[in-house]
C-alpha cells in the first residue's frame, strides 16, 4: 500500500487501522528519531502526535531552500554501511532515490592541500615519515577489525592513539581533528568514540578502495517528508511550530503535555530532544539526583556558514582542516558530491565548526560570520574573492554533539524514566556509535517497539 503522496500535516487520515481505544502517544521532536518512532507506532495502530518546535520536520538534518531546492542546514551524507537507513528506504520502496557516489577527501595542513581518498594517497602523504604512513595505514585497517570496544572505555582517544599510532601520526593527523571537533574537550574524548568514527568512515568504500558516500535525491528533507507522509497516511498527526513547554503529571504518571497552544492528554510521551531540554521538562516532577544525571552529558554547539558561490573552491568534497590558524574544522564543498545543477548552478560550501555556545563565533550574526570568515578563506584559497559569494546563510545548533568521554556508558540514561509513561530516546544514548541519522532511525524503531510493548491496546466496547 503506498502512502498519500501529498503531505497533510495537522490532518488525520485514518486508514481503518485505528479506533477510539487506540492509545495516544505524544512524541516531542520531529527529527529522524521522532519521525521513525511515529512511523513504527502508527503502523501498529497507535494514535500518534508529533510535536515539533521548528516550522519543518527533520531536526538537525533539517533544510532550507537554495534556488527552490532543499539543502541541509548542516552538511549531511550517509556511509555505504549505514544499514538502518538502507533498510528503511527499502521498506518505503524508495531505494531508487539513494545515490552512491565516490567522494574526494583531503586535508589542509601547514598551508598545503593533500588528497587523502585512497590507500595510495596515504602512502604519498609527505607530512608523515614513510614509516608512519605505513603505521597509519595499518592502524586504519586494524581498527575495522576491533570488536571488543569495551576494552577502550577506560582510555581517552589521546592515550590510545599515542600508544598505537605514535607521536607524529597523533600530532599531524589525529590531534588537530580532535581539537577542531571538540576544542577544549579534545583530551577527554573517549577512545571508543574515535574507534567507531574511523571504523565507519574507513568502511564506506567502493570496490577499488575509494571512499563512497550516499545521498538522497531531494536531500535528507525528502526522506523526512516521505516519512511524514507515511505517518499521516496511518493517521498520525504532525504539529510543527509547536513547542512542548511542560509535562502534565499526576502522581508519578505522565498524563499529557502542554504546548505553546494547548494541553494534549496522552497515554505516553516519547521525548527526543537533547538531555538538558528533557531535564528541564522533568525537573518539577523527579528527584534531583535523576535530573542531575541527565545534565551530566555535555554537548557542543555547531555553526555552519553555508556559501552559495558562482564558482568552485576546489575539487575536494570533504576537506579536514588540520591547521589551527583556520577557524573552521571542515570545508565541505557539497557540490563536489551532489551536482551544482541541482541548485541552479551554484556551488555550495559549508564551513563547519563545533564550539561551546559561549564562543564569539556562535553569537555572531550572519553578516559578522561572513566578514569574519572571508580573510581566512583568502589565505586558504588565494584566488577567492568576496564577489564570488552569491548568497550565504549562517546556521546554529546549540545541542549538536554530545561529549563522549571515558566510561560514557555509565552516563547514558535508560529509555524508561522514573515517570510512568515517559520514555526518552535521544542522540546522546547512541553508543558505542556516534550520533547520526542512521542510528536515529534504529533508535526510533526501537523506542517505538518498546512503547508498543508497554502500552497495550484496550479492546473496544461492544
Ligand atoms: C554539523 C552536523 C553534521 C551532521 N552530519 C551528519 C551526516 O553527514 N550524516 C548523518 O547521518 N547525520 C549527521 N548529523 C547528525 C544528525 O543530524 C543527527 O544525529 C540526527 O538528525 C538526530 O536526530 P534526532 O531526531 O535524534 O535529534 P534532532 O534532529 O535534534 O531532533 C530533535 C527535535 O526536537 C525538537 N525539539 C526540541 N525541543 C523541543 C520542544 N520543547 N518541543 C518540541 N520540539 C522540540 C527540535 O527542534 C528537533 O527537531 C550531523 C549533525 C550535525 C550537527
């Protein structure tokens, strides 16, 4: 059965699968976790209402328009081994919308560009002594075979990498990436986080060892819309521009949610936003020990300055910046992955930085961020000129990356909470993998099934 192709938000389309006795589940957040949980529950006959504070679904994988085409606010791609996404697109019968393409990866180090897409590139990577190039290559192959990640829990990435890769590889390759991504938290990052990143990216390869990545025709928004359409078809509601302000609790049971517009009575609530947001919602009702535990997971923010240029900066899709004099950790030329024709011939560049929300760059306006970045771009790409910029956008996300420290498994809260009927499923509970839409889909299905197993149907009255 195919879903209604026309999106009908705030409109209940019943397919006969539901009746008045269907338990009603509210889902806070319309990112990929919330959407997948709703998809999983509505198909089983549950009445579901997604409450999303933004004007569109998609969450961190949400989009904006470039020349009439949707583009992610924050760069997005999948790895070829992102199996939960691939299973979902197969189930939705939209496998043909997934595009696989080889991509070019590079590194900017000591004012130079290095191609790092294939094993051969690594062998010719001059900043490392030849012995260390081989050592690094062996490390990347070996990492993919590690299964017992629990052994890495008690090590920081720094401790582990210095031991297995040596000082030069650490200082030239890994340390700048850790600093660029985690700033002042770099030395605290767990070896588990690092192991998993290298494993995933290293495993996303074509037949000849070249890196391959995947994308969706129409962007991640098109898949989010497709899920939303399916949810509507099965009778679910999606209320956008709707922020949940408060939980309605009686005793230790959640009875409903209060949004910016109304009170909605429900049988259960699934919360998908970042843990500090959930901590604020549960604070009035649960002991402070539990709330403090939710607040123990720290998050970095992210900013992406998205440039629409009238020409290309380079041939590289993904440029890791291993040079601390450049204020962004990545220069991602999206149109070296998806064709510029998709965006009316414009070249799309993301300048990305993870940072504490207290940093100056996070507080800048769009214009300030552009003016701040241009001198650095001119150093990196001497021919670059301000008049190449046709348009630009500056996106910020306060909770974009949990800080995965040593023994992180001990910080992760359970999906069930001390409040009966309240469940949490957030990107900070994804472990040992790191957050990503692939795992949001896995977790969304899993929390949907958990809630379905806990909240049973009541037989309709005769
Ligand atoms: C810079 C960057 C690059 C990334 N690149 C990739 C990539 O290449 N590939 C990939 O797969 N993943 C990538 N990710 C990760 C991916 O976007 C996330 O892991 C995933 O989207 C998380 O989905 P989620 O539903 O768990 O959380 P979110 O997307 O954060 O969804 C939570 C939702 O809750 C809503 N919300 C918050 N508070 C309230 C409230 N009080 N009431 C109602 N709604 C509320 C938010 O608006 C949000 O929509 C990237 C993330 C970032 C930041």
